[in-house]
DNA sequence: CTATTGATGATAGTATTGCTATTATTTCAA
DNA sequence: TTGAAATAATAGCAATACTATCATCAATAG
C-alpha cells in the first residue's frame, strides 16, 4: 500500500502552497536539485527560475525568500521522518526497541518506504545534513520560532522524548538527549565524509552500521539501559 | 602573570596578519562587534570599513572575503580554548578530572583568565555559538580542509580524545564523543536561549551548571565511568 | 638626504543578488 | 464569454561582493 500521504506543513512557510500546482512542484523539485548541487549560498531564485523556464517573480509568489524555502524543505523532511518513524514503530510495544528503530531511521538506513515523492528525497536528505542548521542559526530565530516555523522539528523531538521517558521515567534530559541525537546524526554524517578525523564513524556501508552503533551507544548509555538486542523485523 | 600569549594561526586564514598592525586589530575587533550585532549574513566589509573609518579595499587586503574572516575568528577561538584548557589542566593528573575541567571550560564557566585580548571575547564566544557551524557547512569544506583551515579545531579535538582514551583505553569512539561534546555545547547554549523546548538545559545561572551536568552525564555515561566527584581548586 | 617600498585611502566600476513593480498573456471556471 | 487568477516578460533598484587604479604618506635602506 503505497499511500500518497499528504504532508501538511505550517502555512506560514509559503505564500502559495507549492504542492497544489505544477509550477509549485517544479519549484520544490528543482530547488532541491539545485541546492544540493550548488549549496544554499550559491543557490538563487534567478538560477532556479532559469532551470524551470519560469521567472524569478513567479518563484517569489510561492516563497517569500530563499530562507523560507529552506525552512519549507527542512520542515517537510522532519515531517517525513516523523511519518516514517510512526509507520515503523506503531506496532512495536517495547519503548527501547522503538528508540532503536528511531535511530535506525534517523541514520538513514534504507527501509522500504511506502511514501512516494515527486522529488529526489535523497538529495533532500543531503540538504538537511549540510543546510538544516542554517535554517535556525540566524538573528531571525525568535521571530521564525514565534511564527511556528520550527513546529515540526520540535514536535518530533517531543515525541521521541516521550519514548525516552517510557524507557526510563526518571531520566532528567529526555529532550536534550533527543535533540543531541538529531544534531549528532547530521554532524557525523558530515564529518565522516568531509572531516573524518573528527569521528570514528565511517560511511562505507549502506546500512551505516557504525553511525547507528554510535548513536545507540550514546543514547542507551545515557538513559542507563543496555541496548536491546532484537533484530527488527524488516 | 597576565602573559600576552600570542595565538599563532594558520597563515592561509588571512592575506596580511591582522595582529601585526593597528588597522588589522581594528578590523578584528570591530568585525567581532559587528558580526555579534548583525549576524554573519547581514555583516559586510563595507559596513565594517565604515565603522573603523577605513575602506572596503583596505579590509580586503587583510582577508580574502568574509568567510575567511569567519574562519579566522573561529580558529582563534579554538586556539584560545586550547590554551585555557592546557592552562587549567596541566597539573591535574587524573584524566577523568581533566575531562571535567575541559567540559567546564567548554560550557563557558567564567574562570580567571590569564590571557588579555584587545577585543570582546564574550562577543566572540556568542559568534562561535551562532556562526561557527557556517564555517564548515559549505561546498568549500574539502578545499578549506585541504588548506588546513580547520587544523585548530581538529587538533583540540584530538587532544581531548587522548584524554578520553586515558580514562578508558578500550573506548571505541573517542573523537566522535569529543566532537559531539563540542557541537552539543554550542547547540544547547543556542537552544536554551532560542528554542528551549528542545533541551532541559537552562541558562539562568552564570555557572551554567545544567549544561555542565548534561555534558558530564553524556560523556561519563558513554565512556563508562562515574563522574568524578572532585571540587576543582579554582 | 633622497629613493624606494609598503601600507593605506579615495574613488570608481562591475556583475550578481535580492528583491519589487508593471503590464501582458494565458487559463480555466462560473 | 467573461472575468478572475496565475503566470510570463520585462524593467528597475539598492545592496553585495568584489577588483582595479591611483594618490598619499611613512618608514627605511642605501
């Protein structure tokens, strides 16, 4: 059942919903390709418009500016992660096991995905590694936060924090630990590729076993429980 | 003994050494003030030149571009941290205790500092929190890395990794853990201030005890040793 | 005591960026 | 079929990220 789940994002992220029109989808699809190729700094609405043979003005009708577009893409990604995590854990009763599934998905382990998208999700995942921090590391954070633009990241974080508390109700840093896991995942994917002397994590295998191991180790030693030794069913 | 330790940075970070001239020092001092005030995106060499009543062209004679300037400032900061850590640990024999001093300094606990600077170090520390990630999260990382522009961060990381190994020679992720501690420190200082729902860390106290506690907890539970309960002597 | 070098300042210029505005054209729904 | 909405085409503007040229001034080397 390859359901087309519609990911519902905060309306303040865009001026016109890009999923509703062909042009909108072209903007999203091509912006992902271009940001992945050029990096966020070199990416401009003019270059994007050229690629989709449209105009800068048209792109501006969908997104206020490129920062909002980045926020849109990143939010979409967190929403997608949330969906995948729910999908793969909804019938896992043991909380520790659910946390492990969470980590496995975070670390980008390829799992059969029921959600098909009109754009390159792997490119988006690379964008999240390289650019996601820039979505909030600005002088505009507080305004953007008030506008609810980080809602998806925060709610996903909270959801996983509850799992941590289920494992150990006395654990004093559930949100901190989960956000650390999120940030650490991206940083170590990046380090493994570009600054390998900063980590023991290696990228060689598709399963990213060393990243998964490191994250499991960090999480479970902090929470104070041994890593559950269960093979997940997929 | 308030020694004026000269922090020696990679020469590729600048075109002309800013510490050698009055103009150079003015550039560094005022750029720290301006980046802290405006954020890195809104900061320009033109604005900087106006502040120091010099010209854009003169600034460009010291730094190739604003990205290199950021790299310079961030490298200076890591170097300064390195110096402080060495200073406060050189006669601490116990490795676990040295790691704790390291964490305490990382978390910006105010300690008597022997190094006096001609600019606002606290502003620089804020810049590191908000902007340091942008120094490497670019499409230019590999070039910058080849040019040795991350040398200071990497060597500091390695130094601390050796301390981790001294505590537990079997520990499989010393560099990963240390870089996680670095990144986590900055992220949680940021979260505590702007996205508090992502962390239990609070900023209220000068000593930042909650951040220090969280970092100690993360580090020592991962390494597999209890937190040493020693009051440091300062 | 020149003569030269090196650092700075003054000024100008250029391509690109990050928009906004106006008008024209197409589309498709009532 | 007509009218509203979406898009394209074009222009323009202030700011950014530089580069280049030339004049000035100070130190210092011969």
